[in-house]
């Protein structure tokens, strides 16, 4: 035994109980009340919940877009994740037009190797589905990458058509992969953007006007219908509104293999933020856009009742100065993206504080369900003998005021500036070794490893 965590309350997606945890070689070796005193490192978890490390299945580190690169690399991004209680991320690896998926994945391995503070996997984004690339896709699950993402949005950049989506779904089904879809109707968004700009509407708030809820709901319904026809497993990223939730709910009721996530920004920001003065609305330009407030309650409800299974961050950080600035005269040129790799668990926990979520549901949507859906369970996402000792000592009484002054992302602003929250990760262990210890950085050397993932065959 290397480490024993004593006096905590263990919370999993199914249970809450008092027990101590012993860790050997980075793995949980005993859970019980009778772990003898040893020479092992003792960690006192009095007053804390002991929860599985968070799993963030939607991040964009060091990613080129809008002629720039998102501001967190694997070093700063994964360190921020650890500060927030996340011990595994799955980052999106985008194909470049005319290049292979393998080239892109090789580059992503170079980004991450030796730089990641937490464990990581990759999803492959297909933007240019040529016959060669489609053939390549079949072999990705064998390389530990069983999740393919496509965009139905971003016409002229990364959007693919329904023919490509149908083909990719069949390939996913045959090769044991799942298709992830950014669901917005890119043609309609493009049309509305051109119309708004022609009318002289250039400010950030028109970002939301150009892509209203029905644009998202239509593409969500279409992706679900195609999955139903193909038999493929489908995951809808960043569901933002009631209209799209209704489509997910209908699909699941029909027995379609569809899962879906939302992100904290849809629970804590609204379209009013896009109208902040002095161009500050640009800080809230992410896609889908922040919605009318009434959607927040609908999303909390969907997280609670299982319509949504996961909360991810969609961490895609662009500085206010130097990046968001690019769209001062044209909202379509504002780099799309927000942040949340550090804040995700803390913000979601406010749902427990406010009575929207049970403690076990909080663990389920931040760790357990992501592990199950994305092929990491039971190595990750739970507290069980034989699972990796990725553990968070969660202090439910500790309070924190969120700010760009104190966050660990390289981003030059916070969407949550001044927001006070209760419930903070005090100590964070990756495979038994603290990364964060009593709110101090413990590990200086990044020791995150690539996670090869396998899904159950479609
Ligand atoms: Zn994203």
C-alpha cells in the first residue's frame, strides 16, 4: 500500500458511504473500515467527499481556428483541468483539409506527450471525408480512437453534408465507433449571417440571432434520424436549448442509440451576456450561442432526469485582446469559444447546492457516464477495487470566487468573473499521486498518459 485516504465520505454514481481507500501502484486496492495503519502516505479527508476524478470529454487545446491557435496548450489546459478536479480529458483532434487523420493524430500525440498533467484520449474530427479518409476511419478504433466527430455547422470550413454523415455512421457501426455531431444547420446559419450583415447588424448579439434554437433542433433531429436509419451510436455535443432537448428525448424514446451532453456555459450564461457593453459580449460568443434564460432550468432538469448523460466543458479559449477583437466590426469573425476545463465540476456542483441534482447524479454526469459512454469504464469514472486511483477530495463547504486573476487557464478573461461558488476540489490524485494537494500544486512534472479506448461493438 502506497497511500491511504481516511475519514472521507465516498460518493459514486450509485452509493454514498463512509470508508477509507487504500492505493497500491496507482490503483485502488482496498475500500473499507479496517485498513491497518501502515507506513503508507496518509491523506486525511475529514469533511470531504471522495469522488472519482472528473472526465471532460470535450476540449479543444492548442487548436488552430480563425487564423490563430486556442490559448491553452496541453500544459496549461490540463493543469487547469486538475485544479478543477478533472483527471481525464478527451481532446478533439481536427483533420486538416487535404490531409490524413493520422497526420493530425500524430501531431496531437506530439502536443500531449510529456505535457499533460492528467490522462487524455483523442476524438478524430473529419472535415474532408474523401474516400481515402473514410477508409482511414475504419482503422482508428484499433488505435484507441473509437469516436469520430463531424460538424453539421460551419459551412465552407468544417461542415460535412448528410451523405458524408450517413457514410461515416455506417463505418462507425461496422468498426465499433460512435459518431459525435455538432448539430446546427450550417446552411441556414450562413444564410442568416449574410442577411444580418447586409442589414448592418455587426455586434456580438447577432451571433445568437444568426443561429436560433430551431437551427440546432433541426440538425439534432436530422442526426438522430440518420443514426436511427444506420443503427449507429450517436452523441450530440453541447445541447443548449429546450427545442434540441425535445428531439433528444424523442429519439431516446424511439430506442435510437443517442446520448447527449450540455456544458456549464448554458447553465450559467444567457443571450443577455452577448449584449454587454464595450464589446464584452464577444466573451460569450461560443457555439451554440448562449440562450434565453428559460433554457437553464430545462437543461438542469434534463441532466437530472437522464435525457442528458454528460456535462462537458467545450473548453475552447480565445483571448479577449488579440482574438475576440478580430470581430469588432463583424460578429462572424469573432473566434467561437469559451472556457470551463477548470470550472466545470465547481459550476455543476452548484446544481447540488441548489437542489437540481443529487450528489450521486453530480458524480454520474461529471465522471461515471462519460467513462461508460467513451470506453474508459471501469478503469476511470468510479471508485472500485482495481480502478485507477483518480480521486478528488471535494470540500463541500469551501467557497471560491471565480476570476481570471486566479484561474489557471492562460485565458485573459473569465466568463464567470466575480461569481461565488461553494464546493471546491481540495486535493486531486492521478493514479494515486497528488497533482493538487490542499489547494497547492503538488506535481511539477506532467505525468498524464494517453488512454487507448474501446467501445462495445455497435
Ligand atoms: Zn467543441
